[in-house]
């Protein structure tokens, strides 16, 4: 004989509790995803700001020198570095020979 005090509430309450737990888990997952999206948007915003700064810097540089002039300048600097190295080497060789000749005159 069915229990008159048992109207199915026990089973129904377990079902409701299980459904609430499932909804809570889904809510937590969505909250975490929302937090990750906010973090990514913050990073994207920072990158956008940095990009704007770089664009403004490039415009200022382009006002002073064009890319072809900058390439020519870079080549000239490289050539000057090579010349400097060569000049210092030649100067050292000449100084060494001068010292050797002076030493040879003192010996003889």
C-alpha cells in the first residue's frame, strides 16, 4: 500500500537539487569564460594602444627621414665603421714601424 506521507517530494527534491547543481556548474564555467574574455580584451586594448604609439612614432620619423634615406644612412654608417677600423689598423702598423725604425737607429 502506498505511503500517504510520500507524495513524491523526496524524488522530486533530489531532481531539483541535481538540476540546481548542474546550473551552478554551468554558471561557474560561464563566469570563468567571461573572465578570460575580459582579460583577452584587456590585452587586445593594450596592444591597440601600443600600435597607436608606434604609428605616431613612425609618422614623426617619416617627417624627418624617408625609408630610402634611412637605408642610405645605414649603409653610410656601415662604411664609416669599416673606414674607422681600417684607419686605426693602418695607424697602429705605422706606429709599430716607426717604433721599430727608431729602435733600430738607437741600436746601430
